[in-house]
């Protein structure tokens, strides 16, 4: 049973939730506007430029987007989604619930999930203020239960700061495919928390909080066209990233170096494979081969059409695929893989490398 009422939890946690405003210099935005090559576009382009210039502040900066985040330590460390801060040409201003504004710098991004870490810029004037900012208590997402009541807090639509919505945990260990930034390919995100709490654009990066006041996730995605289906990254992923940052000064994620399809009964029958479990190494297209050049997989001489049956003597299945195993592995770890190649089974050993963004 919760020890506090919902209003008490909100009062306690809201001061640690922030809005993140992305701003870009007018000159950079104008470079993205089509040139006046075509006469029929010239008046439209001219109007666009006039609107942009009217929106620019005294430094020529224009707000171009934003999201949410939350404070996790006394040093002014902010956690948010990677897609919220994906533009390297933008500046990111942090606004607290009581309208204090701080500059920030991106200090780390998780290359395997939609997580980023920022640090507030400390000046002689802000040093004491930043030190006194409240932070959220991080819970244990391995202990959450289906149907558990939760709260989502964030900057809805980039317009309504300090918005709170409530709901329940609707699903566990969900998998979706999402594009973390416009340049990146679709990426599978696994192990997500599903919730029916209202999560809107701008809520991204805000906390998902249980009724004991602990943060159990970070709101990250919604399903367009559906009602009340949102997803959050479990807080244990963020805790792991923060531990890496503290230990190494960066977030380290292991790389195996394959593209694969997880096999089940349907895939087995469709592709006429000899097994109904494991991971089939397969290229996506001509530009994305099944084996990444220079990776541990290439060094271990894995090939396309190989089927990896086991990871460290444990079966690979739809419920626990290679990405799930890698989530619990570390850079430099020696692992074993059981491989099926042309009716022959054999075991190989390799050392995981660091994955880069």
C-alpha cells in the first residue's frame, strides 16, 4: 500500500522534473530552407524567413523542439531521451518547475537505447542553486507488477509544463521498433514498460513514478493512432548507464556485430530451417550485411546464414533473444556461442567489443 497520497507524491517529485527546450541559431535553420530556385516558391520562402526572424531572440536563437527530463543527482545530472537531444547543432536549455533556467551540455548517450545524460552548466552564480536542486529516487524496475498504479510527469506537447497523468502498468517486457533520430534506421527496443497513462509528444524523457514516489521508468514512446498505449524504458537501464558514467566517464555497451532474425515455428516453416529457435544471421539489404566489418563476429569468422543456437550455454528464443543477452553482458567479456552451419554444430568463443553510436 502506498504511504503517501497522489498530491503528496506530486509535490515531492515535481521539483526534480524539468523541461528541455531545444534552440537553434537562425542561420542554421535558414540553411535548411530550400533556395529560391523556383519563382513560384519565392514568396512562400520569403514568408518563412520572415516568420523565423520574428521568432528569434536577441542572440538569433529559435526554439525548434523540446522534451522532458529529471534530475538524478546533486551535481545537476539530467536524464532524458536520446531523441530529445539528437540535433548536435541545437542548444538545450533546462527549465525547472519553478521557472529557473540553466544551460546544459550532453555528456553521454546510450548507443543501444533511447537514453541520454546531460549536465547543467555550472557558473559562479548557479553553483549553489544547482547543488540544492532536488533529485528523484530511483526504484527497481525488476520488481514492478502488471496493474500497478503509476504517474507520468512531463512537458506535454511542449506547451503544458508540469503535466501529470495517471494510469497503470499495462504490460511488461514489450518490444517495439522506433527511430531514435531522423537519420537513424529503425531500432528494436525491448524490455519496455507499457502504460495507459497519457503520454504525449513533449513527455519524452519524463519520469514514470510509482505510488511510493520512486521512479521506475523514463517515458519514451507512444503508438500513433492508438489510445492510451505508451512505453517507458525501465529505470534499471538508466541506473546501469549512470553507473557506467561514474565508473568510466562514458556509457559502454557491448557489440557482437551481427544482424539477425530470431527463429520461431513460423520462421522455421517459412524459410525451411532445421530448428525452431536461435538467431539466423541475415543481411537487411546490400548496404547492411549480416556481419558488421571489424566486429567480434567477423573476427570469429561467423557467416551469413549461420544460426546461433545458444549464448553462454543458454538457448536463444523469441522470449530471450541476442539483444536480451547483450543487455546483461559487458565490454571485454568472453562469451561462447553454439552455432549451426550446414547441419554441423560447433562452439566458438569471442570477446565483446564496445559499441559506438
